[in-house]
C-alpha cells in the first residue's frame, strides 16, 4: 500500500524571478473571480439556469488562457459553488417538514423518487417517508419550483464570493521540476508555462529552487510526483511550491506496540478527548452546544409528554450535533503524529462510573461507532480498544484503585501515594498501559480486573517495603 506525502519548497532568493509568477497567479485569480461573478451574477437571472451542474466552458469566449490552467481554475470555482450552495441549503428553514427534507435535493431532483422508495424499504414503511413519497409524486413540479426559487433568491441576494489567496494546482502539462547539471548555485529549477502570450506562444518562466538536506532526507530517493501546488505566501512575500511523493505504507510492517509508539485516549465531557501524551482537545464550543442540547432535550420531553411536540426538529438537531462530534473526533485522529502506530481507546460499552452527561454523549452521538468507522480508514496507526474498567480510579504510579482518588471531576490525587495529575490524563495513561500489559488481555469482567489491580497494588507495596527495608539496612 502506497501513501502520499507532501513536501514544501521555496525559490532561491538570489535568483528572484518570481514577479512574473506572481502576476500569473493574479491573472488566474482574476479569471476565477470573473467566473464566480458570471455564475452568481447575471447568469442566474432565470430559474431554468442549471445552477449546480453549470460547468460551461467560457475559456475561448472570454479568457483565452492556457486550457490546462483554465481547467484548474474551473475546478476551484466549482468547489466554491458547492460550498456556497451547501451553506445556503443548510440555513433554509421551511415550516413544512416535508419541504425541509426535500430541500437537500435542490437542483438535483433526478433521483428523489428512487431515493425515497429505498428509504421506505429500509425503514420498514416508515410513515414519514411514505407521506413524503406520496406528496412528491403528487406535486413534484410545484415542489421543485418552490425550493429552487428560494435557493436562487437567497444566493442572488448574498455577496458574490471571491478568491483572495493566490494559489493554483499545476501539473506536468505546464510545469517541470528538474535537476540542473550546469548550475553552480542551485540544484533544481521549476518551469511554468504562464498565461502570457509572447509572439503567439505562452511564456515559460524558469525559477531556481532552494534544495536543502531536509529535502534530501525527506525524499530519501523517492521521485517527486509531477503535480504541484504553487502558492504566493503573503506573509513572507515569496513563492511556495508544494510537491508530493509516494512512500510505502509503514503500517504494512508495523513494529510491536511499545511505550513510544502507543497513544491512549480517554473520552470525557469537559475535554472530549484526552491523549496519554498530555494533549487535550479543547471542545468548549462543542461542550456549550452539548449543554444547550441537553436543555433543549428536557424541554422536548416535557412538550412530548403533553403531545405538543413534533420531533422532526429534535431529530435534526441531534443529527447535526452528532455530525459535529464525529468531525471533531476525526480531525483529532487526522492530527495524530506519525510516530504513533497504535492508538488505544476505551471500549465504551464497558466504561465504568459514567456520569449522566458522558453517558448521554456516548450513547446519543454514537462515539463508539465513530471510532469503529475511523478504524476502517487507512492511516499510519491502528486503532485498538481495551476494557476500561477502573482506568479513571486507578493510580498509574502505585496502582491503588479507589473512587476517592478522584478528588473532583478534573483532578486525580492518589490516596495512597499522593500522586496528583489531571484526571483525564491519568486515565488515558492507564488506558495505554493496559493495552501494553498482556496480562490484562485474559481479563474479561470488571471483577477480574478489580482483583488483578489489587494484586498489582499489593505486590508493588511489598517490593516498596522491601526496598525501604534494604535501604535502611533492616533486612
Ligand atoms: Zn498512587
């Protein structure tokens, strides 16, 4: 299995020829912004305009630039359209839950019928989907018109987006990255065919690239791929070139789990995730939202008991929050340093002494499922799980395990040895240790784990006593 890594280059400042590249990037941005203007401006006067699938080629009519660059710009524009479109749809609120459901099909109505039929089958004739299907087949033209018109109206009335950063993707058709044989002062050069025509041909610019030991080390004999991202770095006012190369996936020959390549993760409320290397994920915003959701849920329960509540909104809110939790966790997993080959988390089905809140968080937002799903992705680490019984009460120094060790929600102070640590960090370290200690693998039940922890603690105390006796000379 191969994986792609990126590597950054700069131009050699002794040979600065980057001004023409900067104006090339500015030119590309101008084309992109004109396309955005055309798209969000005059061309959407009519409802018949195919808003989403608009990929018309204006290059020959308006711009006449190198077609490979035009394709890349078009792709950027297209992405921007999608982002804007998604945001608008998400913010639209129809009073009718049926319209609210169907709004996600705006400008892509072809599959609605099939989709709903499948949904009905999957949910075993759910009433909502059956009603939706009937409603759709009765009045689809009217629904399409109503939703598309509103989406267009909102898009037309909002500000037209603009590209500000000077960045574009280039590949072998316009760009070369080669070693020079004659040059004394630099090892490599980058050539770019720009959009400027000189005597009927597009100008080609040559830029010397700074090559360092770092690059040599990183590449380690691998060849650079022939597509690059070239970007103007506004802070240093210089050109940045981001290349990529392929390396063999290390997880094919993983080393055995040990202290340095293993990371434990504790799931909590005040910090969603705490890592055994001390890193905590600040989820204040998410936490506030979670608190608000709990409040809202209380309110819903009250109204529901009086038969006054339509649960569609509640379900939607829950789904939204679940997506946020999932995104947050995935973002953290994506940022785990390359050094770690094993990431250990608690099998949440066994999490003990769960507070009401954490229980809610885990159950409602299917945190366990997020980890399971994450494990199917190809990454530089493997996700493992352990039975976490007592990991939050166990002292990682002397193994004394007691509920009282938790001085409060966030502090751990061992009643036996006095070891003090952030409670979540202590737990995440225990999670890691438990995975590394093979003796735990046989222990399935809480009772067995408790007994073993007690043995560990007592044998530690015994050797401690022996050591202090020896050191004081009383054997
Ligand atoms: Zn202790």
